[in-house]
C-alpha cells in the first residue's frame, strides 16, 4: 500500500531530505543493489512530501490530490502544464487518472497531448495539459456518457464523431471528447475536418468562422448538411491560413458566422479561384473564403465573383 503523503513545514522537510541525501552519499558504496534502491525510495518519498507541502503552503488544498490538481490548473488557465508539475502538486504517480476524473466527474474542459489536433490551436506534447476555462461545464459529464455509448457501437471513426456531434448539436465539445468517441487519437482531427470540408456539415472552430471559441473546441451548428459533399483534401495549415487572412468572412457578400441562424444555416467554405478540376492548387494564393450560399451560386454559374474581393 502506498504511503500517505506527510504534510509538514517546508523547512523541516528540506532538512530531512538533505540529511537523507547526505547519508546516501556516505553509505552508497557499501550497500547491495536492493539496499540502494530502498534508500532511493525513501528519498523519493521525502521529495514527494516536500512538493505537496510547498503547494499546500501556497494555499492549495491539503485534502486530496485531485483537489490540488484542480486548483493548480485553475490558477493557470490557458497555460501549458507539464505532467511533472502535476506529479509534484498531486504527490501521486496516477495524476493522469485524476485529470480524467476532473473531466468526467467534475466537468472541467482539459486538453492533453494524448489527443493531438492541429486545428485545436494548441500543440501539446503527450504528457502536457491545458485547462480551457476555470468554469465547470455542467453538461460535460452527460456528454462523456454519450461518447462512451457511441464509442462502443459499430461504425468507423468519422461516423462515430458525426453521431456524437449530432447528439450534441449546438453544444461546444472538445478535442478530448472527439478523440475518445472516435477511438482514433491520431486521426480524429482529420476525420472531424472531413465532416466539414468533404461532407458539408457545419462544424465550426475558432479558425473556421467561430473566433469566440477557445482552442480545442468544436461546435456542430446544424444537424443537416448545409453544403453538398465534395472532396478537396486541402491541408489543415493552408485552411487555417486562408481563414485567418480573410478574417473568417465571405469574400463576396461579407457574411460571417456571427450572422448564422437556423433560418439561414450557411457555413464558410474554401473556394478555388482556379478550379480544382482544372488543376488549381490547394495553396494560399488560389483559395478564398466564401459562404456556402455564394459558393453554390458560383459553381452553378449564377454568380460571378468580383474582380476585387473584400
């Protein structure tokens, strides 16, 4: 059974740790391998006690590891936190499990590098975390139960993501939820983007028409397709650059996502100036942002784009 962390004055723990290290340096040569390991176990325990005592002295709760992790993340909203920091703050090796419990049981929107997604706007290493908001998402626990049910069902990753988004239409969801429900942590971001770029669903992010969203958040605006399915395979970094350059605004009529409504459920799309069928490139110079209405009108031959776009 793991030893309970001892919370004491920082000064006394530093003194104890210094004494242990001194003893270890003196006796090391005459010890067997197991004796050396047991000595290091004691040093490791003392260092854990010191770490927790330091954060408790700074105002974090001494009651539970998960509480300390929660407060620490809330003090650093939007900042990348290394797992090593949470190891110190929590005083336990299973801090990653406590982070998951903060999501599922308490409703905190926490991103991690275990679910990488370029379009999320945050690039994290595997053992890094970001708390999107200090406020609890009261609907998050329910969504995790929905995700668990869909994940266990049949169908591919894209179909599961779409089902999850449809069951949460109009609600903001996170990359962690989409990665979990898809069962494919390496490709879920691409599959989600394909729902917009290839299948015609109104899936919005902070880089594709909803700048009010936080990094790592998605929202399905309409349960129905709002554009015809197509296949263009535009790289995600190019998509982001075009949306940023054009200020997430239709370059013909000036429509943007702030004007979205159920009565007018258009979305923003990328249009090839030189048609893709005519070998138009998927690059910044050949792409512009159009709303789905103008885009459809252009391809139907009923609308001619202005020579000088807004």
